[in-house]
C-alpha cells in the first residue's frame, strides 16, 4: 500500500505542477508579432551572421523591433529585401552587392621561414612562434580556415592562397571573421580593380619576401586621374566611392600587383603618361 500511496502522491504533484506551468505559460506568454514569422519565412535560412545578428531569427526579430534595416541580408540580396519591405509596408532601400576579397598575392610568390607541418588551420598556425611559416606577417596562411567558415562554397585555397568565387559569394564575411591575418575585406561586387596586398612593411622589406607585394612607391597614386588610390601605411588602398575602374593604376604599377579582375571595359579611359 505504501507504494500505491507514493505513486498517487507523485501523480497528484505532477498534475498540480503541470497545471501551474500551463497557467504560467499563458500569463507570462510573450506575444510575437506575426510579421516576424513571415520575414523568417522569406529569409534564406543560411544563419551566416552577415546581417550582424545571431542568425535569421534574430535578424527577423530585429527588423520587427525597428532596430535593423531591411536590406542587411547579404545572402538574400535585393530580392529578399523587397519581400521584407512588402511585409513591413515600407520601401526597402537600395542594396549594393558586396563580396569578399583576399588582399594577398602571396602563395607561390611569398617566401617562408619553414615548412609548416601541423593542424590544417590558420588560427593554429598563427599562434606558433613568429606567427606562422610566412616571412610576411600580413599574408594569407593558406590553410583553409576561411573555406570551412563559408556556407556557400565561395572560397577555396589554390596554390597556398585563399581565392573567392565572386559569383558564389554573398558578402556575409564569415570568412573574414575567422581569418587571423585579417586579409579578407569587403568590396563592391562591381569594383573590377583590386589591390591584393595587405603588407604594411616598407618596400625594401617587402622585396625580400614577396616578388609581387606592394612596395608603397605611390606610382599608382600619381597615375590615378580620380584621386581614388592612395598609399596608406605603406600599401596602396582604393577608395571605391571615387574609383571608376579606368585601369590607370593597373597599367602603371611597376610590380604588376594591381589587378583588373574582369575584361577591359567597352569604353576605355586614356591613361596619363
């Protein structure tokens, strides 16, 4: 009988606790704006974090709360922004497509202090004495940590150097977040002129460890007719708000570092002599 009583008592207690929890769930329930679920349904579900929020659900909640723009979804682009705007009953605003770009041309062009044999991970290699096998302390380590982070298969390692497929890249910058050397940056998709170097060393030092790295000579700066490229911290950097892609810097760079990643434009701009 004692066992029966014990079972009955536990059953009654369980029923009481269940009733209390059911009442509490009703009393303390947080009402969710139905638009949040509608927005979540149109988001791509990549949970890449490119919007700056913890996943698609966090972004959807922020939009409804009025703390996030409707065009911040890198993976969804303009189409998703338009759908979200329709749900919210407002204008989406212009969405400029951006992609990741690896500011390094090292790989086979860069010298090494030693041959790295260890965990195939850039962060692990960067923690070794000297910050990795490369003589250049700013270059891509080429061990593919960024490729693992990319959920869209847009970045791969070729000849010891990370390269981005701009047609697959959605600009979420998950690759940049895990890069210990911080050589991956965001650039406009339509920007065809790129400077693939991040070294801040002076030219004499760069020449010793990289056959193509920027030496900060400022030839590109002088050649640009639009004041769009300047040498900052010994490396050339492009201001894409001014750059028209004329290619003057590409043609004048003595190291042949600056690249035009696409075919020449139909209308060329005369390069200053």
